[in-house]
C-alpha cells in the first residue's frame, strides 16, 4: 500500500498529469458506457431518456473510479503529509507558536509548553502578550526577528529571540513565531565578558607589578651599571694606550649595554606614555620607519617592499608612538631574516579602518609563543626579554586600534596594525597633516618608499 501511494504521489505531483489521468478515465468510462448502453436499455426509449440514462451510468462508473484512482490517494497523501508536519512541529527542539491577527495563540508545540512552563490547553486561546509582555499590539507588519523578554507561568522573566513569518491561510491571517530561549547564550556571553574583564584586571596588575619592579631596578641597577660602564671605558682607553688586549673589557661592556637595554625595556613597558594626539598621514610614519631600517635591510640582503596609496591616509594619534610600533615590528622581522629575505610594509584602507601590515619571509612564530604572543617575557629571541610586542600592543590600544600577529601560509610572520580612519568631519583636530598628498615633504624622500 505504501509503495502504491508513493507511486501515485509521484504521478500526481503535476497538474498536467492529473488532468491527463482524469481525461483518460472519463474517456474510458464513456466508451464502456456507450458499448454497454444498447444492451441494458430498451429500444423504445426516446433520445432524451437515453441521454439521461447515459449520464447516470457515466456518473456511477466515473465517480468510484476517480475516487479510487485519484481522490482517495490524494486524500491519504494529504493526511500523511499533515500528520508528518504535525509530528515534526510537535517534536521540534525550538518553540513554535501560531497566532492570529489579534494575537490569540492558535497552536503550540511541546517545546513551547516546556519553555513557558504551561500546558497546551491553557496556552491555546490566550494572548501572546501574556507570554511576551513587551510585544506591541499586533501591527500589519511585525519585524521578522527581534529580542524581548518572555515570562514563564511562575512570573520568571528570561530573554527570547523571536522570528515571525506569515502562514498562508484562507480563513484568517496567521503568523508563525519561532521562539528561542537565550538564557544559556546570554549566560555564556556574560561569562565571556567576565573573563575578559578578569584578563584585563590581571594585565593591569601585571603593569602595576612591572612598574614597581622597574622603579626598583632603576634605582638599584641602572646607576651602578652606568658607573661600571664608565670605569670599563676609561680602562679600555688606558689599556689601548699601553698596548694591552682589550677584548675582555669590550665583552664586559657589551654585556653591560645589553643589561641597560633590558632595564630600559622594563621602564618603557611600565612607564605611562605621554601622548600628543593629532592628525597625521600613516604614510609618514611608514616612511620614517623605512629610513631607519633601510641600511640594515641592505646589510642583511633583505628586499624592502613598501605598498601604500598615493593619497594621504590620515589617522588620529601620536606619530612618534606609531613610528616606534612599526620600527619594533620591522626590527623583529629583520631579526627573523638574518641571511636575507623579503620585508613587506603594506598600507591599505578596509571599510572605515586603516590597516598597516608588516610581513616577512623568515622562520615565523613558534607555536608555543604564538598562543601568548603579547604576554610579557614571552619571546622567540635568545637574547630578548619579551617586552617589545607588549609595548606595541599597548600603543595600539591607546590609539583605539588592534595589533595581531599570525604565521603566513607561505612562510614567515605577519603583524597587522588596525587603526580607525579619520575623515574631514570626524576628527576635531583640523591641523594639516605632515604628509603632503602630492609627495612633497619637509624631509628628504626615502628611495625605499
């Protein structure tokens, strides 16, 4: 029976097939009646009476055949599809409600009764505003999707996301509402925000600790280091005049300078920045950075490629700090390419943001460092202390920007600085940018740009 209904369902999907089947059945019945009629009716009947008998026989033959072949299977198919739809709706994981133009709930599934903690008999016939009080009076056009608070039977409120669509009905205007409980997702979002706040608080605590540490280091180490370095320099000069070897003293002086750089990095990381924000062209910071690293690029056989728009791309911020950030990224890239490679500095505009990318073809960032790239004291370098990228991140944050670091699929690392762009009417400071869009600058142009 199921296979027969399935086959008939396939045949009866097309209106033309149904029409063709009806014509064939009627034609067959008419032929049968015409053949049988002379044998079952007396010869003395008049033509009108014979026509009536013909119609009666045709009706008695066609009606059962049409019911058995077309109407009955279609009815069973419709009943099965209706039952299937009801089963799907009743067992759906999301709450589904239908309501009329006046907001009266017409039907609901099991998930809806569980969500609002109410049985179906009580729910049907009530106004949907009893479930979602903030829902306005049902207008001609409801938003397709919106968020409001729902109310359970015990008065507890919880967040909902409601999607509304029209349900085709000839009897009355009906709408279907798919309701989702956002309690768990909102809880997850609150936990994520709380975790972010804890992370920010931990970072602030690290900054405070580093500030205290840097202050102690500055008083206890910096001054003695300076005295030791001066004594070594004096003795180096004396030994050189007397023709004695100075290699050991040079090594000691180099190590002292390295210790000084570490101390200065601690101070730079912990010391609050004094910023002078104004509008400037990002190409100017890139150009000055290129001037500082161009010589080292040539010495290391690194090809420096700068890609930037011809027209000035203005940003709001401290040009010196942005230059410090780009210089640090550029020097890190050069450290990763001691025997040569390619360094790309790319300036682009994406939507309402300015993006500066620093890409190298070096060894990339190791996986254990990549997970905590901007954490203090985490570094790839054997002689580094891992504070440079932290300083860069802090500069980006101070400019309402974002700094990210990833490995490229083609090899090497890619650091991307994203800053909010500035239009003529978005920044209060209307000072003229240092960068001239026509290419004229107060400083000599850099051939690498």
